[in-house]
């Protein structure tokens, strides 16, 4: 890790030292949070709509339609289940033989799979059948446990995990830690798939995350970097945001497109310092996100942009801006994680050579911004991109793990 004093000497933008920039960000942060009371709001009733891009475009209409099949579910809840089960991967297959985007095991599919697209075939590998079947299965479980005391949705999720008999026997969510955790996980995760109907409450951990990111200004970019001593304290984009929120007691996933689901999604005019801001070439699909930064106010973020650059202030209002996430502890804890052996992808020779050649720090050009924050290089504002990686991922880590199959 580079010491903050060294960073202050390295990064001087437009003739103004980083000390001044940090002071600006601190004032901006305090000022913005002082007004946050007017931005926060309570829950409101009404139909649940999906957050922008949270569900891949090809499945969004299906999830929105079938997520309203019965009162016990809603589109965001159904989306959370699909994400937890397969990461919206229609070809997913688990070691327990769970199959498809909804991860049905053969026995459950045989009794609860439906022909959602009315083509005469019930195909577990076809999302047009599997997504409606997941909703249908949820609603069937809700019917089984409708007389059990407690929240109908919680009881339905408990029945999905432990079976309806356990819910009936215990008069609600049974006292099994796995089942209780499953109910909480899906309920919390669903908030990141729902379009907010009121202002999103401010994050309590944002100040600590920003403080950490500020201390890393001037640190050279490293593809796959998570800030370890072996890596010279260097970061890629999601490595920086992960490390920043780790210091605030929140463990984010390694990959930018998974970090998008770590909380609710404020609109552009509701952004507060500490929100994560995301960028993509496909503005309809959160799984295509390839870059992330930490918003600091005034249209600027702190990010680790690309090889050859350093952690710095960058403009965030660019054509590839996807959306934002207000990180919550509950939202982050609800995210599925891959085992350690799936967390790292090997670099290509070209990427490794590129890093070796471009480890020198980029000298920022004078420009407009918060007290001299770095101006993006020509063309960079329209496309902040990390090196291409296997399976089209935004950085070096794998996607969400297939978690479990519906209980029969």
C-alpha cells in the first residue's frame, strides 16, 4: 500500500495539490449528507417494477409478467431467486443436477414445470418455460402454506427451502438456520431488483469508503489488483470499491456487475457521495457492466480507470453510464459468492505484457473538475473499459454461483 503522503506528492492536478481536493470532497460529502434527510423516504405501496437493467433485457418482460402471478411474489422477488439460483444463466447446471435459469431438479420439473410459451414442449433449459415455472412453483407453495401464521411471502420462501410440511409444522418459518437465512437473503436481495418508489435512504458506511478511496488517489492501476502487498497495493476498478467498503465493514463481491446488486438503485438526481456508479456498453443488462467507481459529488467519482492510469477523480456523466447502487450491509450479505477456485481468472499474455509496460503512473492533464480533478483523456469519457476477459466479464473474477435447486 502506498502511503498517503507519497500520493500527495505524486498526483498534482492543474497546479492544485491533492490536499485541496480532499478538502473539497470532504466539504461536498458533508454538505450533501446534510441535505440527505430531504432525499430519504419511507416505503410506499403499489405494484413492484424492476430496476433499470437489473434483469437482462431478454428476460425482463417475462419476470415482470410472471412475477405478478400471485400475491406472495413480485417481479423483484422472482428476479432475486433467479439471480441467486443461476445468475440468469439459462445453461447453468449444478452438481446436484439442478438445471437451467431457475435450477429445477428433474423431479421437481416433472411435477411443476409448465409450458410457458405454449409451444407444446416443457423445456427446463428454455427461460420462456423455466421462468413461468419458477413463478408457478412459488405460487403453488404459497397455496400449500396459506393458513400458516406470519408473512405469506416469508412462508412461501421457507417452503421453497425446507418444504411446505416444515412451515405448517412450525406455524411459519421453521427454526432452521439455513431456511431462515434463505428467507432473509432473498428478501434483502429483492430490494436491489426493485425500482425505488421513494428516495433511497443514505448509506451509513459511505464516509469510510470515500475516505479509503481518497487515500489511494495516485495509486497505479493493476488489472486484477485488490490492493494486496504482493500487488504493490494496486487496484483495478472493482478491487478498489471492494477494498473501500471492506474498511467500512461491508464485503462486496469481486466483480463489478455483481456489486451492482449490493443495494437499491438511486436515480441520477438522487446520487449521494459513497454510491457506486456503473458503466456498460449494454444499458439494458446489468450483467454486462464492466466498470465501477465511487461517487464523490458534483458529477465526479474516484475510480481506477484502466492500465497505465492511476486512481483518480473522473467525470461520471458519460454515454456509457449505466446506473448506481447505494450499498447496504444487508444487500451485500445477500449476494451469492463463488468458491475461491472460481474467483480468479488467469490473465492473458497480452494483458500481462500491457501491465508490465504501463505500470508507470499517468500524468494527469489540467482540466475542469472539483478543485482541479483530473480531466478524462480524449475518448475516455465515452468508454471506460477494463481489459476483455473470459466469458465477457467486466474484470478478473467469476460470476455468481449456482446455489441450490428447488426442493421437491
